């Protein structure tokens, strides 16, 4: 194409829009796959805890199944979001649906945590000095991930403009 003929402004605008769509799709794809993998790894850890509690004949209730069931459900929702994004062209309604599904997945996990009984005997809690250091490391890793997500969110707000719909999407994005 000859750059000195035609409507270069329209082509530039189209290229910018395509870049925004590609950036949004790549960001959502990455977040979906990371959330899916993390939920499945956590689900495997819960299966290990369930096996341990059954082997030791400790206090047992059907409510101990709530956290692993909610984590598995949330993981399936994140996998569904990933598949849904792969079959779409990365438009804004798909992104809004993804944010809604993410909020649903987090709500399911929060409800399950609210109804899970406490481990009164502290059987599953370690009393070593390594625990505080690992929890601090977890907070740092989560903070770094949040910085990356907020950077993407900031770029999307700057490129798309700040509308009431965008504010609602941003609030549901921050909740995850």
C-alpha cells in the first residue's frame, strides 16, 4: 500500500483499535489460564487434605467438601472463560461476560469459605517458623500480579475512556 494515498487517519485508527482488542484478548487469555491452573493446583492440595483427614479418622463433616468443590467449580468457570475467549474475536461484550463470570467464581469460593467449619484442633496448621515467611512471599507474589493487572486496567481505561460501564467493569475486575 502506498502510504501517501488513501485515508491514513482511518487506517491508523483501525490499527489502534485492533491493537487494543488484541491486547485485551491476550490479557484476558493469560489471566484465565493462570486462574485455572492455580485453582486446579489448589484443588489437588485439598484432595490431599481430604485424604489425610480420612486416614487419620479426624473430625469430618460434609462441609469440608465445600472449599474443594468451590475451587473446582471456579477453575471450570475460568477454563470456560478461556475457551469462550478463544472462540470469539475479543470484543467488549465478551470481556464484560468474562468479568461477570470471574465475579461469580469468586463469590462461589467466598460462600463456600463462609460455611466451612474451623479446624479446632489445628491439625492442618503448621507451627513452624517457615509459615510466616511463606505467607509474606505469597502476599508479595499476589501484589506483583495485582500490579500487572492494574497496569492493564489503567491502559484500558486510558484507551477506551472512562464511562459508567467501564467503571462497573473495573470494579468487578478489581474484586478478582
